[in-house]
C-alpha cells in the first residue's frame, strides 16, 4: 500500500526483496513499482550484501526504508547505503522473540540510521528499552487499514456457514492470522470449550496456517470440542470471511499493531482482545471492543459470551471500532505520515 501510493503521489519508488518476491512482487509490478529480488540464501549472505550495495549505489535514493530484521541489519552495515541516502529502519512488532545477540546488533547499528519508524507506541517503547534507540530518532506511524465497501465484503460463492456446514443461526467466533505460539490460540480453544457449554451453537473458525495447527486440533480433541473448532487454512478471501464472524478474538501475548485486528474493526465486527499494550492502543474496553486479562481463558469466554448475547453492545462497539479505523488509521493517513517524515529528513 505504501509503495504503490508513494508512486501515485509522484515519487520514484523501487522495492528490493532480499530473498524472494512472492505474491506482493506481482502486486507491486502491476502497480508500476520496480521490484528487484536478490535471492538471499543464508542468514548472512555476503553475495546478497554485494548485490544490495550495488543496486542501492545504482539507484542513489534520497530515502532508503527497510523492514524486518535481516533488511534492517543489512542496510545499516558500513558501505551498503550511499552516503547521501537517509536510512529509515522500520520495526513492526514487540520483538520479544529476539535473542541477546540480535538486540546487541540492533543496539550497535542504532547509530547508523537517520530515523526509525514503529507502528505502535508499544513497539517504540520496546526498542527504546531493549535496543537503546534514542526516542528522538523514532516516529510512530500506525498501520493503515482500508475500509471495505459493503459490496466488496460480500462473498461471491457460498457463505461461510454454508461452506462449513453450519446452521444459519450458528454463532461464529473467528481468528485470522498465523497459527503460532504468540497468538495463544490454545487459550482460545479452551475458551470455546467453556463457551459452548452455555451457548450450544457457538463455533470457532481459524483462518490461517502455522506450526501449531496439529497441536490445536489435538487439544480440541482432548477437550471434546473438536467439532466446534474449524480450521480453514490459508485463504485469499479472509476479508469476506471476517465480515461474517459474530466476534473476532485476538488472545496474543505480544503484537506490534495487528493487521487482522484492524481488518475486523474495519469490517464492523465486535472484537475481544487480550490486554497487551498494543491491543489497547486500538481497543478501549466497552467502547471499541472488550479487553480481557492475557492468559485468562475464563475471562475470555465471559467476554465472548457477552458479545454474542448482548446484540446492542456488539453493534455499538462495532460502529465505534469502524469509526476509529476510518478517522485515525486510514491508508491515506499512513502514507502522508511517511511523506512528512521523508520531507523532514531530506530538509535536515
């Protein structure tokens, strides 16, 4: 979204992928953005460093903006970026997974950039505290989220309930994202086991895939609720599926600023989230959603029960969440905040 809209604003934009292009390389190319794929093979690949340096020195960009640990590290190594370029490192998550050496690398390289962007205050605080990044180098630019039109969100084929064989009045709690430990989906499966004791037509739909899928299926089986947990795997129509949830739940132990949470809010779906700081930057309890203590499956279940049973509250929170995304987290605002930062750095 950023690269294509910067191009539309009149900027000359190129994208460099270290290892592979994938789906977004095609999207960017269709939008007219030049994409180079460097074919990185190892965690540290000297050949990729050479190719990156060569390409950047050919381009001589005013601004170089990198994303994710490898790119953020490579671009700050001595000699990689042209001396005239302003380097912006972008951090997208509270990266509590990082080992000591990675945080030391971030700390060592923090002096080799002009700015750092973070997509939430929580991410900025993490890097200030754990990597020693000066706060005056940081700019918080929240994620931008498109708000789908009513027509765009409608399924073209069978509805979600028809596809998975549920009754039209089934109550669906949904999750969209990677099935990984940080999402605490075992807590969500437990909450569904509790929930269906009081709401007998409640189901959990998981959209996405990941390394804990089999563990979750086995856990649901051990809880005797396997038929209540539906795995849809990776889907390209996740937005249309999200619109059909009765509630969206994000139980994560850490996030940056969750795109799937923002997508649910933009779809006018009531959300139930863990009380980690990044979630609370988006969700105000009983205003734009419900917040429960992280790791408390019983509290999660009670929050989901409340959303499913209190239609007036669910509708009120859905409207407020949509209003928040529309007014404070639009794609246009996200792009303009980047442009403002670029102009500031180029004039300094």
